[in-house]
């Protein structure tokens, strides 16, 4: 169904508009095959000691940021798995490098408290005790450790040993053994996602704006190359009309793109300043 949806999108908006989505779709399909081959090679005829699911994604096709990388010390069995998977991948794809984005991962943990619960958490939410000990054992930065502890305390899974000692290096925490919830499956990451920094959101918006401006500039050049000469007002109107099926740019953004092309001498003003001409 996803493939059919992309094909319909391609018919309406064109190949350029769906190229990244198609690469994302391919990545997911290839990852499933890659993981199946890895299991067959390393765990023939037997089950994992723990269930895993790995997605190998192209950085150019997905909204992945270097800020999402984190230095995290994994539990020994998970670290051994990631090392084994890296070796398997590099034998298949010489010269490629895998970067693990633990901040985007999730983990399911079963815990018997007041009753048995399944917790869905990020990879770095497996720790407890003092904040200093957590940072030492996991190699998390102070801000990351504080953010994760806040999500665990917000869901009442952990509780501070003293009410007045929240989130500093000497603070200590303990498991809430009386934890109870009507749901058996509890998603801790939902509380953590609400803590997503505004900086990452701003960076994502900046990247989208930059791509849109580049697309508008290319559209301006294509129109001017076909028309050779055109009035400034007509060019702005036509660009707005052509762009509306993809997104709705503001008039000021379109004008800035045109002025940039004039400065870079892709377009020039004629003696009549309201007329633009394409520079071959």
C-alpha cells in the first residue's frame, strides 16, 4: 500500500518530489532482508537471546542529524550484538561506516513490580541508582542523563530518594516497586519525546527552508530559460502558481530567490527595471 501511495504521489507531483520517500521505502525493505541474512548467518536454527530489529538508513534520505549521536556505553550483550552486526555489514559493504543512533532506538523491558509490566523505553533508559553512577556507567552527558531521568520519574517508575534533590550529580534514585498502571504495556519514550529540544526542531526547519529555497531558485531559472524575458511581477506570480502544488512559499521568499539569482548573474535587469532577462 505504501508503494502504491508513492506511485500516485509521483504521478501528481513528479519524480523529484517523491525521490527521498522512495529511498526511505527502499531502505526499510533492504534492512529487513539484511537482518534476515544476519540472523541466518549468526543464529542458524536458534532464537536470539533477545529480540532485535535494526534499520540501516541512508543519511541523505532521512532527517538524521549529527546531534542525535550520543556516546553511550551499552550492556555487554547488546554491545557484542552491535559489534557482530557491524562486522557482518562491512563484509557486505566495504568502505561504508555504520553510525548507531541510540537516541532514536527503543527497547522493551519486562519488569515484575506490583504485577508484570512491559516498558517501551529508549536504549539509554535502563539505568538507576545515583546520577553520577549512571553517567559513569553509560557515558551519558549530564543534560541527556537528566532528561532521561525526568521521563522515568514523570512515569513514576523511578523516584528520588529525597524530594529536594532532583537531577544533580549527588541525587540518588530508586525503583518504585509499588508502581501500578491499568496498562500492561507502558511507553516511557512518550514522556521523553515531549522533552525534544527546540534546537533540533529549529535545525530541521532550517534544512527544509534551505531545500525549498534551492527548489524555488531552480524553478526561476527554468522559467526564465524558457521565456528568455519576463516582467518581474509576472515571474513572481508564475513561480507562486507553479509552487503551490508542493508548498506555499511567501512572496518575500520568492523575491529573495530572484534577487539572489540577479546578484549571481543568472538573470539580469533590462533598461526597463521591471523586465528581467535570462543570461545564457
